[in-house]
């Protein structure tokens, strides 16, 4: 496998977090960088990976020789970068959220339709979370029965002084549900093997960080999937400063035959049922991770990727609908 990865947009560290392990995969090289809005980060990456900085996006796309375009640009800037890569026939790895508006998502989908050979990987990394892989294994074996509801909780610590200014401008950031709930929407549909049928409720508010007037620090979503499962999603930037984790996620799955609590912080999966004793289920290591899965997806025709192009697009569209609905309800 010989692959060259070029990176346009270094506004979020998630991009470099992908690139470092990717560059260690045999046959993978880093072809170059472009981001005039984050020059310090771009120069640092250029030195770390011994790859040039290009003068423009077109220069990077046309002259780097890369077949993969990676972006972790400011959220609202990603659409134009992604579309330029798609039109050049480059496969895409994009940090989430992919876009901040439904119009930009439509533009990307149209570009993909014009270039059906191109694959897009949205960095929905929870599909490779060992506790969720373990939970899905229990569900797929029928241990839980019919899934009735799922509760996904994703609190985060904000540390606003360490955040960039664009995060507190809604047009650039795109909102808490678009940014965080995209993970939990995807996980719910993946666990159930069923798409979202209806957004039942969606809300956002700003309760703690009220000095930021164009920012929401918490959001909640209620979805119904096509198979009837109801999903509750809670997102926030409310984790206290003294809490031991950046954010203590929890995933609770209730079914007709049992209940699962998946706890990533403690690397535990607990299964409860009527007849069996409480089980601390051995956690499964996923066969692939958030780097190897897209690289194989891009290069192996028969490879069945954990996360495919349409998976990311569908989760992103629902997240945008939830964000828009929540903001309209406050208008």
C-alpha cells in the first residue's frame, strides 16, 4: 500500500491525531500542508512530518501528488476544502462536523455524485470504541432482545480560555449538537442497524458560559429510529474543572431481554437480564481503528469498512436538522 496524505486545515488537533498514526502505516507518506489561518500549527506540522507547506489549496491539490485529503479546518471552512478534493478525485478524511449548514452538506453530496469513485471518511471515532464494539456484539447476538431505547451522554470540559475564538461564533462553529451529537446519532443507528426515522425533539441553551452570547453549552435530542427504538442524547460543555475526566461518557441500552451499560472511562461493559447473573462482559478489541479502517476502505475494493461514506453523511444530516430545530425553537 502506497498512499500520500495531504492536509488542508489545522484548526483542530483531531487532524494531527489522525495523521501521526497514519504516517506510521507502511507505505503511507505525508505530502504537505496548507492553512493560512493557522500558520504556526502548519509550520510545526511541516517540521514534524518533513513535508512542505503549499501556497494555496489548488497548489496542494495539484502538486502534492496526494490521493487523500485530510482536513481539520475551522468547521465552516471544511465544505470548500472537501469539495475541491472530491473534484480532484481525492479520497477524503474529515474531522467532524463535516459542515455547518445543510446547504454545504448538499453541495458535498452533489460533488460525490459527480465523482462516484471518491470515498469520504468522517471521523466518527466511536465506532472503534472497544466498549461500544462489545455492546454491539451483545446486541447482534440477540442478548438484549428488541432494543426499546438508548441513552447516550457526552459531557465535555470547555476550558474556554484554551479554545479558539471561532468556537464561540455559531456561524463558524456550527453548534453543540452539530459538533458533538453527530457521534451519538451515528452510534445509535449503528448499534440498532436502523436509520433515524424522525427527530422528536431537540433543544439547546446556554446556562453556564453566558458571557459567550453566540454559543450554547448544552443540548438534548430525542429521536425515533425506523425500527421503533427511541434515542435520548445529552450533550454539554458542563464538566466541572475538578472532575477527573474531560467528559464522562455513558451509553445505556434497554431492550426487551436485557440492559447494557457501556462505560468508556472505566473500560467496562455491564449486562443485566432477568435470568442471568450480572455480567461484567470481557471488552472486545476492534479489528480496525479510526486510521486503518479508512485507509483499507480507500485501497481495498472488497473491504467491508466499519464506517462508510453514507454512514457519515446520514449522521451529519440528522445532526444539522437537530441543531436547526433547536435554534428555531429559541427564536
